């Protein structure tokens, strides 16, 4: 897809109440947006990218790539980033407000704060006739290809099992295959959190000399991860040889707690996402940061909007696409260790993408 081809074609209590009003808790029912093929002129489209917040480098990269895609299409002034700040009620309210103004020519590329929020977002997009691509999170049993909504164009993610598995193996190898570790999980209802922890458990089965002392959720949050790791270090003095974290933000928090305890470089750490700060630490073996892996922020930002824009402008009819184009993992990338950290690509760059083919980064289907 590009501008030339498109030129031819013509979104706890208060939260629970809000989600309940939006139909979050049940099946997604169809609204007024009946068509499955868009008719928007490109210049009329509003491009919206939503994630937790730009204090997290991962979202900085997503935003940068999404913005670069918008610029490549001559739609820089049509692009908008909205931060949920980890607040599902806030995120849904933002989406409703944007849909109220833009209607059927809004393209939403959304990393929902939690899986249970997705049905409400789908319903709002359907009611407005807008075009929705979701990232990472969705409840079990819901998918674009299930026919829940013609306007839920696609859902993309990264397979977290190999991410968790490969980083765990790198951690265990750095420990000589023996010792004890602790684990920091993401928000427990998030599919990537489940998948990455499953990868850790798979690796543990292969390393009988490694013991998992305890795992806790730090909810993807760096400060919470630091606090939990400090508690682990107090609870298990002298026992912890490694910290496996489901994200770089949490690994960086753990590393700070380790340094504050005077054990920097002694206790090994791994994360996921390939944040620039983490990659820089992986380059320095004395940091104790053993490995990370990129979560393809640039592809999620750029291709999420590209697929939604193609649907909004009628370049393709989502209903006619195969299931593998509706729910899929992006192509995997190699794990980053000290050996290849110097060659790690810019996590926000879109220069090497073939955006003329919106399916060019599609990997295995999500089943």
C-alpha cells in the first residue's frame, strides 16, 4: 500500500461501570456500521495510535514509527497519539471522544490496557463505522475473523513464548546452568505476559539445575519491579543468581534494586522488548544485563496503521481476507546478546519495511 495506490481509492468500579455500559463483559454485538469495505478519501482519515505512555521507551518507538508512516503517506497532520496511562476507563473515554468527531474515517491502532477492554473498543468502532487494529491484548474467544465486527480489521502480536524461552535460556547459561532465579511478570491477564512466562517455564524444564524461587507481577511497571526485586533480595539473601523479567522496563527496575543492594553485575538480568537502554547495557558484560529481544515496536506502529488505512479507504475488504491476515504474530527477530547487540536495529525505524505490501511482516497465525 502507498499513497499512489490509495489516491485512486476514495476507538474496578467506575471502570467496571463504564465497560459494562459499553458491552465489555459479553459478546460483541453489531452496531450501526454495517459495511465491511471503507469509502474514505485518504485526506479525510484520522490516524490514531494508543498505548500506555511515552515514559516507556517501547511506546516512544511505537509512536515514532506510527508518525513516520503517517508522514510517508502525507498524513502527518492527520496523526494523533493518545496515552492511556494504564487507565482502561481513560483509554475508552479517549477513543469515544475521537470517534464522536471523526466517525467512519477514523483508523484506530490500539494497544488496549487490558484484554477485557477490547470488546468495548470493538463495539465503539463498529457503532461509528471506524476501522480498528488491535495489538497484544484481547480476551480468549474473540477475534476479528470470528465475525464479531466487520470493522475489527486485524489483531497483531509477537509470539511471547520464544521471547520468554530464549531470554531465560540466555540467563540460565550466564549462571552456568545452576542456581536460583526470581521472575517478574507483566499484567497477568495480558496474553504476552502469559506467553512469556510460559516460555520461562519451558526453559526451566530443560535446566534442572535452575530453581524458580518466586514470581510476582510488576504489571510492566519499572518502579514496581524495583520495589518487588528489593523485597526478593531481602527475602532470599545470597540465594538469587538471576532475575527473569517479562519486559525491559521491569528488568531495568530490577537492575536498579540490585545495584542499590551492592550486587550490580553479580546477579544476572534479562528482559524483553529491546529498549535502547537495555541494549546498551547488554553491550557491557559488567552490567549483568544478559539479553533482551525486540518486540517489533516499529512494525506494530507502522503496519497497524497501514492495515487500518487500507481498510478505511477501500483498498481491501477485511471480510474477504484469510484468517491469517486477521489475527497474526509478526515475524520473529533474533535475541540480542553481547555478541550481536552492536548490530541491533533502531527499534523505531521503518526504512527497511515494504509498506507497499501491508502483509509483508505477517508471521504465523494466532490460534
